[in-house]
């Protein structure tokens, strides 16, 4: 692991031209590929202050050991070269959206003597008609199976077809009338090809013509009292209508578009795409990917389009319109690039209103649902949870099962309003009733390690007190959550009642941080004589797991269920600490303003805070509104207004008040 300063280019070395850059690790493997309009400006942002970078970008620059760049002539060339290198090197810190499969199409091999209907992927072949893309492939097979009762075109492979010709017996589909059996001469090559053309015409959007023709045949059969044939036509009509409904028109019939949507959190992103061809939704596809770099939604949209369309193997797959949730920064260059791949105009835009905007909203809801489902399956599945806990126990070489895990995080702004949070996970699931929040003051608030030592000491002193059935101390007690996740008033904890919640110790303590925080937590436990609780730290930089008294971290695989569980616990502790810190900071800012108001005691300060709820509302209140608080008269209201929202002009003198009546005395 190298420090970014050790391989930072010298001032003036980096050109200001557009180009593409590569970060390489110590083994010369490419770990990240990016492009920039101005290489110097972009690369300097990685080295100016690495500590200010987002966690995953910081991880990338510390993983890398060198950086190199290539100048290109335009942003369009940069897009093309960036995609080429991403595909060639598969860098670990670039988001990769595509899976290992190409899009499935419904294909009819019209160039053969006996055309065949099949699902095909990969490069398109000359003389074959394609419909799609569809996704998933199962949906195409269901459609074909339905259509074969009306258009019994051959679907068998060459080997099956040749064997049927040799034996003179058709396959099963020939016996159940889902194939016209050209292999044994039941239909001539010309009639079979005509049947294949009818199949193509139906898939091309001429469903109404075939349905009307079958309805006429059904009526004629009924008129001739041929009810058996009429029933067969009725079933054929129902089959065609089912296929037609499955491909219902959602936009105008001349609309060919791919509609993309994104849903993301700090760790992962879900992508959904609807393929609309001829105004019909022909397919849907989605991915959930791990975010291993910090990137904006505009950059994510750009990378998504590059990876979905960049292979150039199937230009017809690129539609006339590509609709995205957010406009990429270099929209014009991307349009030009897509136009070059397709060979004709491609419009890239964000729909704002109308049917396309409504459909984009539907795609976005699908993406959000896919991300939520992915997370709930990973978190809620008992098998996954058990595997995660087992992985952690084995990776950390712990002798006990991890029935209860507690995670601690410190939150503050430049050492002020220091708070801490404790979240609890039992059997892999959060137990919000046991969450706790700590206010840290005095010497313990000097730095993160002192705060961590203080929090761990306080929590486990309560545990020892509960264990021996001793009442706990009051003033330094933690603040329990009156209702998990609520932001309402906190319960008064200065009670002498025993704290039975702390009688159950965790098997593992997780702290948000690296070796210093782990050492502080371990020292706090040792000072209390507790040796049966294990401590680890999860550092944001590279998501490595630190254990006490070890110079090297435990590295869990990025796809590990155990690492995912630790990340979820750490992020929940961080969220819980941040929410308490914001609440405490807002309250302290208001109280500090009111402390300077003469004649305003603790009871009236509390009444003011309760009445207005926030410093912003209190500062915006008029003198008349301040007087609505019980105990606040005209003089005191004027004094409060003068102190909490002083104006640039000289304040008017406070009015004289008749102390007997409370009325203002005019001068």
C-alpha cells in the first residue's frame, strides 16, 4: 500500500489536454480508468488532500502505486478509449454493470430451406430475422410455445431434424401439432416458409390481421355446425390475444427506446432498463452492483451507457432514443459516439413530462424495489445471516458463536458536541430496543480514542453493575432510545433502578475505526477486568478489519456475507450517531443564544425551546409570538428578540413596563 504523495506527478508534468488516465497498483495491474476534459485539474483532485476524499476514492489512491495518462484529441475520443481500457483491464475500482451474457433475441432463420424459430444471443447472422431484445429468455420461450399452436414452425435443432428425416418419425412437437413436421413431408418447403413469414409478420406487429382472420374462420365453422373446428379457432384466438396483451402498446407505435433508471445507496446501486420496440415493452433487465468508487449519478449514467452499448457487436440493439434519469455531463459526445455505433441518429435525453416520463418513473420504482429486495434477501434470509456470522467467526478465529454484536461510533464537529452511538445486532438482525446514545464531555471529548475509551468503559461498567445487581450511577448515564429511530424527547436516565438491559454482554464489539480506536476499546475492557468480549474495528479506507495487537488487518473478500454484515452494522451506528449529534448540536446552539439573555432562567429557556422547537424558528419569531410562551412578558420578549436576532441598526430601547399591570408605558 503506497501513500499518494509517493507517486504524485511533479508540478507541471500533467498536461491540461483532454485524455484518459490509469491508476496501477504495485504489481502493475490497472485498478482504475478515468477520463477528463482537463487531465491536470482532474488528477490533482486525487492528490491535493487525500484525507478529504470519499472513502472508496481514498481506498483507490492508497491501493494504487503509480498513475499514467494518454492525451486524446477530443472528449469523444476519450469516451472511446476509456471504454476500451475498462473492457480490456476490468479495473476493480470501476463500476461494472454488465453481466457475462448478451441480450436474447427471438430469431427466425429465413435463409434455411426449412426456417427454424429459436432464441439466439451474440452476433447477428445474415438471412435471419430478429425480434427483441427480450429479457428474460424464459419469457421468449413462453411466447414461442403459445404461438406454435397457431404457427407450427420448426423449432428443433439440426441433429433432431436429420434424425427425424432418417427414421421417418417426427419429434414430440409434431405429434402434438406444435410443429408442421416438414422433416417427414407433412408440409412442403414452400408452405413451411410461408408459415414462417406469417410468424414473422405477427411478431412484427400485424397481430390484428391474424386475429380477424381466425375470427372469420370461427364464425364460418359455427355456421356450418363444425363446432370442433370452431373451438380450435377459439383457442387459437385466445392464444394470440395472450401474446398480444403481453406486448401491449405503452407508447406510440413508432417509438423505439431503451429507458434506464438508477437507485443507489452508499454501498450498492441497482439499474433497471425497459426495452421498448414499436411502442411495446419487449423486455426488462436489471443489475445490482457494488459501488467501489465514488461517482455522481451523471457519471454512473455515462458508464452505464458505455458498458451496455460499447461492444459495438450489435448496432441494431441501439434504439433511436435512449432515456436516462439524469443527463450526463458530456451528452453531446455520448450522442455522437452512439450515433457512430448505430450508424444513424440517436437521441439521448431525460424525459420531463408525458408518457415517457411516467414510464421512466415506473422503471425507477422497479430499480428501487430491486435494490430493496436485494438488501432484504441478504439481510433477512436466515441462511445468509447464518453464513455471515459463521464467516466472521472463522475469519476472526473466535471460539464462541456471535449471538450478539454491538457496534460503536463517535460523531462530532471539530471536537464540539461529541456524542457516541451503540447499535445491537442479535442473530444477524438489528435489535433497536437495545440501541443507546452517549453524550461525551470533559477530558473524554479530547479526541476519538479518548471518547471511545469513555463509551466502552461506561457501557461495561453498567454491565458489571447489573451483573452484581448494583444500582448504576446517574449523571454519566447513557441516553436510551425512547422509541427506536425516533427523534422525540429522550427519557430521563438519572434513576436508581437497575439496568437489566446491560446484563447481557455482547460476544463481539465492533468499533468504527482502525488500530487506535480498537486499542482504546480493548484497553477499556482490560481495565474493567473483562476478557470474554472480543473487539474488532472496521476501517472505512479499505474496509479492512483490525484486531487488537496485530500489525496487519484481516481482509475479507468484497463479496463476503460477513463483510456485508459488518458494513451494515457500521453504517447503522454511523447513522444513529449522526442523528443524535445533529439533534444535540441544534439544541446547544439555541441554548447558547438564550444564555446571554438577562433575566431568562432555566425554566423559561426550557419553555421557549419546547414552544418553538428549533433555533431557526425562535430567531424568526416576533415579539408578539414570543409573548405567547407562558411567563414571557413584553419586556422580556423584547430583550429576547434583541439578543437572538440582533439587527445591524442600533436597537430601540426596551419599552417601559408598569410592573403592576404589565402594560407598556408610552414615553
